[in-house]
């Protein structure tokens, strides 16, 4: 759900691993902010669902479906390339942060524009510091700072994020 629709640099994150699932469910990203969900099935299972057999909270209306079409169109027009390029740049910058703040930053994880920073302290402390520096992040678990910038983000936005991250880490004892 969260790692799909280009977030990791591929349309669906499983594509990084050479597997072919039978069924994939997706939501959130596919609607570009509108409530939309989808189910994808492989060729062997294409007849498994009959009319009325399935439903979804985000079943889609005309506006949400138009948004979904636009999301796919933009991904095919080069937005995925931006995610790959910006994601690599983000990873390099986060690894530099890891080296500089190795006692506070234990590990950098993730791919594309879905990255996590494993910290030696409670990540909510860093979330609060980052807000002061005008960057919104999330503590996805006790010691992991979650970074999921917009797919349209570029190197400039990454540089702003990294600057705020450095300042915030310097402020934490």
C-alpha cells in the first residue's frame, strides 16, 4: 500500500526483487491523494473475480479514477525516473549523515523516496526538531525516522531536508 505507485523507484516495490505475485492490492498512492484502491491479478487468476464478489472502501468514483489515471500517466512520462535519480541522491546524502553522526544514526534503510533512519535514540525527538526547521517527518517506530518526500521532489528539496536533518541532529545531545 505505501511502497507502491512509484515510491521506491518501480511502479510496485516487488519489482525490485524479481518475484511475480498472484495478487497485488494497492491504495493511497494510486489515487494521488484521492481515495482510490485497486486489485491486480495475474493472467492465471483473471477470471477469479465475478461481478459483485469483491469490494473496497476506496472503490473509486469518477474523480478518484481520473486522478488514478493521471498518476499512472505521470509515472510513465518520467516521474519514476525522477524518483530513481532523487532517491539515489537522497541515499548518498543520508549515508553522509550516517558517517558524520555515526553515534546517533545507526543505519540508513530503504530505496527510492522511501527511506528510514535507524537512530540510537527516540525518533520522536528528531521529528520535533525537524518541524522547527520546517521539515515534516514521521517516527514510524520508536527509533526509526521515516522519510517519504513527494515523488516530484528533486535535489533542491533533498538538500533542504539534509540541512534541516544536520541542524536537528546537532541540537540533540
